[in-house]
C-alpha cells in the first residue's frame, strides 16, 4: 500500500523539481539582459495579448456564424505568425537582444 503512494509522490516530487529547475534557469537568464529589455518584452507580450483578444472577439461578434469562425482562425493564424516573427527578431535565438549575446558578453 505504501509503495504505490511512494511512487506517486516520487513522480510529483520529480515533476516539481524539474519545474523549479526550469524556473530558476529562466530567472537567471532574465537577469543577464538589461532591465529595459525585459520590460519591453513584457509590455510587448501584454499589448499583443490585449490586441489579439479584442480583434478576434470583434470578428466573432460582428460577422455571422459560419463566416466568423473561418475568418477568426485565418486572422488568428496571421496575427500569431506576425507576432512570432516580431518576437524572434528581437528576443529570439538570433535576435537583436537574444540571451546568447549577453552570455557571450558575460563570459568575456
């Protein structure tokens, strides 16, 4: 009886440990960049979320039932593609403010 609970608790413990390690790594990486870049990243994400929400909800409310769902998914796909491109241009792996550039600067 105890072994079954021990296994489940071990699984939960390992999951929480992995999550904690990932969280520590993300916090450490965010400390490598200057604060204004992290602030701009957060503002960008918030504005994008608000913009997407209102645009997509307006599409659903304004158009008729069969058309609004189709246009909703098309518009959402286009918006998400553009937003991902913008994000990668600034904060992506080869972006203007990528973490890798600051890791290289810190090592030197």
